[in-house]
C-alpha cells in the first residue's frame, strides 16, 4: 500500500469517528446543564486514567494502554448507539450490534491499525487482563460520580435503585478496590440524601 493510500484510510477513519460527538449518553455533566456525549466521556476517562493510575490494583499495568483503551472503547457507539447500563432489553442485543459496528469502523483503517485497535476494543470488552479491568473500573466510576454530583439526576429519571447500581458496578473492584471502596461510600451518602432509591 502506498503512503498516500494509507493516509487516505487514516483520514477517513478520523473523519468517521467525529460522529461519536453526536452520541448522547444518559450521564449528565456535573453542572446538570445537559447530558454528555461519548467523546466527552472518553476524554474524561483518559484524564482519570492519568490522575488515578496509582489506585489500580496492579500498579505495574501499562497506563498508556489503558488510555488508548478508554479512548477506543466506545467508538462502536457510532453505529450501535449508547446502551444505558441498566437497560436490560437493549443490553441483550448490545454485543451483536457492537461487533457489527467494530467490523465496519475499524476496517476503515489500514490493516495493521485495524488489528491493533480491534484488539484494544476486544480486550476492554473481555475484561480478562489487569489493564482492561482498570480501564473498566474507570468506565464504571465516572457515571456514578456524575450521578452523585448531580443528585442522582440520571438515576431518578430512569427509576434506578441502589441495588441495581451495586450489582452492575461491583466488577470495577477487580480493577481498583480503592476506587470501589471510595464510590461505595459516596453511594451510601447518595441513599441517605435521597438521590437514589433503596
């Protein structure tokens, strides 16, 4: 492949992923003014990875790989849309929708980059490496923080209970027991304050 063709493929991918800015999530910005989009979420996770790296269960993980993973993990939402964590009906079809999206979107890249990006996405989804477990912990922490700060805005909109939040988010402990302990304390306070139903 010529350098020009490779560059054309890379630019086509870069233009395509701009569509991720249009994917609106259920989480509200911390000021409660609007819901965040998936690019804002991914950027926030990358910053969290840099700031909170010392709290990973395994401090020897490749933090640059974590950052790449959190920046790539939601690209499939361009085609698949954002599936709300507590939406059981759409969760059932999520994997199939996201695989089809990954097939199309990553294939826009040159073959070597397609393979590398796809591997990062698959690793995040499988959550069977220390790196992916920490990336996942950040992905679970961020929306809970937003909910606590906005006094349960998304939780209340969807009628989410504390048992649902704990059940869906407890696996973050595999990536960071410290962050799970921290957010658990905030969840207790959220119940006391009436931000989330028991």
